[in-house]
C-alpha cells in the first residue's frame, strides 16, 4: 500500500512546537458568490489548515489556527471581510480529544533548536528517512542526528507513525457534527471519542460544546452516526454536514509521483556529508527490526484517527527513522 500512497510513514510535529496554541472551526455561510470560490479564498490563508465544501447548514467548513486568541480573532475577521461571505460561526477548540496530528497530546517537553526544526521538517515530508540520510541534510553525524531525533520523540515534540488513508479501508465518505452537552458531558464525550468512525473530536467554546468529524463507507453511514449521537443522554445535535470536496489541508505533504520510494516534494538533495568519522557510519547505521526498533531505541506505536488523515497502521512502532 505504500507504493499506491494509501499508507504513508510520516513524522507528526506537535502544533505547539511552531507556536500554534489556538485553533477553531469556521462554518461559513455564502451569499452572492459560489461556495467553491469562497472555500478557495479561505484555503489561501496561511493560517488555514483545512477547507472543505459541505452539504449542510454552512456550505464551507474550515479549520484555522494561530499563535493565540488574538491572532485567531484577526484571522476570523479576515474571513468575514471576504467577498461572498455572509456569516461566520466560530467554534474555538478548548480541548482536543482525538486528532492524528498531536494536538490532543500533552504539550511537548523538548525545546527544539534550529537544527531540530530542520529535522522535524524533513521527517514531516518523509518519516522513512534514515539517520544517515538526515545527517546528510543537516551536516551532522548519524549518531548525533539519532540523539536529537530520540530526544524529540521522548519529549513529545515528534512522533513517527504510519497513516492509512480511510478510503483504503472502505471509509472514504466524510461528515461532521456539532452538538451541545448536558449532565455527564465528559462521559458522553469519551463515548463519542471511542467510536471507530470518529476521526476528530474536540471540546469547544461557542454555539456548540463538541465538534467532530467521521469517516465511514457512504452517506447513509454518516446519517447512522448522526442518529447514534441523537440517542446519547443530554445531547442536542445542533449541526450536521457531509463533506463534498476537500479544497485544501488536512494532510502532511504527499510523496512525489513515482512511487513510495520517490523523493518527497520539497525535499532538497542531500549535501555531501561533512568529512571526518562520526559516532555512526552511514554504511553501518542501525536498521529497524520488524518490531519497530532502531538500534536499542523503540519507537512508540500510534494509531491516530482524524479528519482527512488516516488510521494508524502497524504495531510495535511505525516509522522509517533508523
């Protein structure tokens, strides 16, 4: 499945590493323009992580992020001023309960320097890069790179995992929901997060208490999830939608055409390695075992679910870092 692009090994960087501390979902109503034009304009914003065309109360659904609530407010105001935007309803995330991109993880303990940030960027593009290959990009020995990567992993700044496209598992239809909660809110939220169909879930402030996304087989199955939500105690389903098309965002960069072994887009050619022996030689860099070990280090196993991402694949540690 790696050759078809359905299974991708990627490095996932905690949003806080890049100063992203505030996120929100926008439900955008449209007047005097096409929904596609408005979605494309929203997707052009650098703070936009995801923009979708939807069948529901709002024809455009987007996720934006920024370094604090002031920055997030400025982004929402920019969307409101866009041509064709009639109204924007905002749900500010307060606690992400389920997300493949680490937003639901505790804040990282590691404090990356400039070299670490470059390593993180490389692993985001291709989580299969070996320590020796990474060393060629940053001008360090493989042993030094290994130490840095392991520190980032252990400090929760990074995880390397395999993501399976939901469509490969027959779950290519995506929808969403927004609801309010009554007594027993935490128990209800935990129940919804445990559902296999739930790919993303967050507590939020605004018109709704809980916003989520699902991936299932067909539109009828999306409706089935919405009906299950209505049966939960204390739940009022305020909004539902079916994704029609993804305009932008929601996935790490794809590999370049030519198969899984092709160089990822945006990944430069590695410069010549600095002269002189290092703690480990590229020709003898440790290779991962079938259990996911890299030398004596074991990479953590993850099974993320989230909107547009995929389901974690592999046990005993995924990732090509070695």
